[in-house]
C-alpha cells in the first residue's frame, strides 16, 4: 500500500494544473518526505549551496583564490554518462535504429515503476521548471524535472533558464517535457545520508512519442541533468523531426573579419576533437575576432526569410576540465575564476582546484578527486579524466552579444570535423547541401586509446550525434536533407565544410599547429561564404588554392602543407569500403541521396 505524503504540498499559484497533477503522480510513486518548487532565485541557489556544503556534497573553495566556487566529489562508480544504460524506448524498435539501445516501452515502464516506488523516501523532491533557450523565444522549449538531488538542482540552475519565469510559460495548451530523476537511495528514519547518494543500478530512459525522460541511479552529468543531452538532443531530435527544425550536437560562434562583417558558424565535433577550444578560439590572425555563442548544442530552424537560424538552448557550460589550460584555452580558464562548480578535480593545499593540463607543472601535493593524498609520483591522475566544470555562459569573456538573442542568429556556415591522422584533408567544402549531409553522415574519428579498441580504427560518429540521437540515425540524415529543401538558397543557405586539425606525417607529428592557428581555416571558410577566395575540386570536395590560406605564417612548411591535402588512393579506397559497411549497417532507411553521394565519392577516387 502506498503511504501518504508527510508534508503538505504547496504548488505555486501560477503552476498549470497539468504540471501539478504530474508532480503529485510522481510523488505518490516515489514518496518523498517533502516537495519543494524551485523558483530559480539567487537566495534559493545560495541556500542550496550552503546546505550541500553542510551535507558534505560540496566543498567550499578558498574565497580569495576561487570566489563563490565549490568542489564536488562523486561516488567512484558515478563519474560519466552511461551509454550502455541509456535507452530510446520508442513504440517501434525500428524508430530507435541500430545505434540506440531499445526496450519495449511497457516493459521499461514496469521496470522503472518498480525501481522508483518509494525511491525518494526520506528525501526532498525538488520540482525544477526550466526553459531551453531564452524564455519566450519562438525557438525555446519547456520542461519540468523532478529530482531528489540538490546537486542536480544547482547544476540545472546554471545550465538552463530555471525557475518561476519558465513555469509561468506553461499554460493549459503548452507542450512541455516531463523529466523524472532519482538517485535511487531512499533514507530510512534515522539513517545517516552519504555525501553522494547513488545506486549501482542505472537507467536513463527516453520515451520519444510522449516526450518523457526517466532517470534512476546516477547523480552525474547527462545522466541526471536531464535538460542537457536527454532533452536538448535525444528528445529534441524527435521534436525537431516533427516540427521541421534541427537539434544538433554543435558549438556556435560569431566570427568578425577585419572589414567588420560578422558570420555565425555551427560546428559539430565528436569527443576529443577540441570542441570547447574552437568555441572559445583566440585567433592568431590580426584583425579577426571570434566570439562564443555556445560550446555544445545548437537548435537550428528555418526562419521566415528562408535562412537557417540557431540558438544555444543552454545557459551554461558543462565542460571537461582535464586538458583545459592556459596554453590550450585561456578563455575557459579565465571564465572559471569564480562562481563555478567543479566536479572530480583535485584540491590544492590552499583550497583551490587543479587538474591535468591546467598548468605545465603539477603542484607538489594535492588531494585527488577521491580525497586521497596525491603527488606527481602517484600512479593515478589527480583529477578524474572526465572531471567537469559547470559555469554560467555569460561569465565567458568571449561571449557574443547575440548569444541569447530570442530570434536566434543566422547560420552562414556549418563545419564537421573528426580526429583523423590520415586521409582527410585540413579543410574541404561540400559541393552542395546534399554533399554536406554525406560529409556529416560519414563523419569519423580514429581511436586514440587502447581502451577504445584497435588504435587507428575508425569510429563512425555521424553528425557527432551517435550517443545523442533519439531517432533512427538514417532518419536523422533524411531530416537534414528535408530541412535543406526548406532553406532559401539565394537568401544564403549555410555552406558546409569538413575540417581535420589532427593529420599526422609519416614521423607521427601533427602537420598543422591547431589551436589559435585554426582561425586561418575559419577565415578561409568565411571568405568562401563571401565568394572572396577561389577553391579547386578534389576527392573530398573544394579545397583551398593559390595560397588562399597563409600556411607559412602558421609555421607550416611547403612539404607539410602539401601533405595536409595528400590523397592515398588505396588508403582512401579502403576507407570507402568501411563506409560501405557502415551505411549498410543502417539498413534500408539510408536516404537515396546519401547512397548517391557515396557512389560519387567512390567514382572520384
């Protein structure tokens, strides 16, 4: 028999009946000790931060070194997204496709109902209304998450427009995404809590048809901050297919040339390809300026003028700390000077944070991410490889003045890029939208660690969406083709490009310096959009000609520049056969346009 709530439930007076009824239904299932509706105020946030410090979930950092900042240490078993426990429970297995885990919805609902029954006993259920995108924007969408994790509430407050303003947007006819989350660690009367409650059993489940998200067992990142990957990509990719817009795993930047003309660029990169570095690029080219709009997700829709317009649906950055340093991304390091939540980084003896890559030399002594003594002689890293920072977007010094424009920004160029030591040139422009979709559909990176599989083996990551599409991947490709047909080519439909910063020579060294020098490639891309520079045809697409990129100024030799575009027909032919197998694995839904483009690619060899 289900017990009744021990605390009176007071919903805000403007809460729509649909939200109140849903909250009460979930409360009846999970049995929290009390229910708190979050208003998103600074007072509420500070109260939750203070309570989390008292509970041991957060450590307050040295206010002189890192003002208003905190460190969280997760349970060692709860440190990353769990793709093997992430499910797309569409009514038809075929709609989930071969790249997603699928289970029958009714069966999964029964499983989750059993796990969540009484899962919040002894805890507070927080009701967290949020807007993805500027509140009131025609491109924004709304959601409500319930959770028993204060850490998740605090993080969602940074990553979304969370609170009373979002709740006020939900009326009787408003569509909104319901998201249920529990750490799966009920407390018995008198039982002492732990700093990071979680459960060994984990599920992150999406029901595309009803637009629901249910998560159990984890308090970490995308497993629990359900507005992020779960809503903004998996559920949004399905909503976008229905409504005619794109949910893309892409950064957004504003690029301004020395003549004062600005461009907006979306770029999709798989993991470990320098995505955040590119989103916060400091150009080496004099007179050029790059400003950040978003570092992870873009929602793009055809506007009334036929141009593709985009918003960053998030309000913060949830970035990987290791590898982020003064030499690689000084903008990010400066952004983290205050008002930041760090998770699973190391603690310095004077109450600051450190991680591998932050500085050239590590401190002589640290407390590692698990609370243990650490020195440079220690065998394990001081910070977890997936350690994170959570910080508001408007704290980035390079944030563009258009980053939260409710109308979105017009997209001039779209870039895809993977980590490729071979075959793929530094930059190539698609011949048309269809060819660009083929570039995105066959995007790949080479495995760089033995733990990932055979070194050098290709890992296909179409549109950088492999873990994030809520639909059949081939349907996602067709949707890109469909959106392209809606765009007014004469009004300036985006040009599509592919880049590769990671090509290596026969001696194993990188042929291109990367980082700030990537601005030279970005400048060429915008000048191609303007029609100011010429290109020549190649196997992969249109590539620079007539020294239209000043590679010598980037410190690249003539031999290395030539090698950056070299085509080994045998090696590329073998890769084309790998693409044959990959496309075949997607089944009969692969769009005819993608098959046609692949055939043309093979013929150009």
